[in-house]
């Protein structure tokens, strides 16, 4: 059994490395996005506990408006989308 494994041609492995690299990068990106949304959710929960439900809804609506306004430019998409996402999470936490 080991002899058959040892005689296998190792030169054919180069074909698979781009797909493995893409799979690794996709998994890394997914874990990063999940981590960011978990951080935003914990921040929203902290703000709700600290300020109360009504204030959290008001702050959330303000953050949504600011995030949408900042996202109108192409460069503003990077900070605007997380700000709007945090606002949506605050509104959701405050209402439910």
C-alpha cells in the first residue's frame, strides 16, 4: 500500500493549488465578516443596555441616516456600510 502511494506522480498537484488558495481566502473572508458582525452585534447590545431601548432606536436611526449619507460616494462605502449596519442592529435590538 505504501509503495503505490510512493509511486504516485507528485507533479500533478500544481493544478489544484489555485482552487485551494481561493477556498482558503474565501474561508478567511467569511470568518472575518462573521467576526465583524459579531462585534457590531455586541456593540449594539452594549449600547442598548447602557442607554435604554428608546434611545437605542433613535441613535440607530441616526446612524442609519449617517451611514447612507456617507455611502453616497464610492470612497464612503467603506465606512458608511458598517455604520449603517450598526444602526440597523441598534434599531432591531431596541425594538425587539
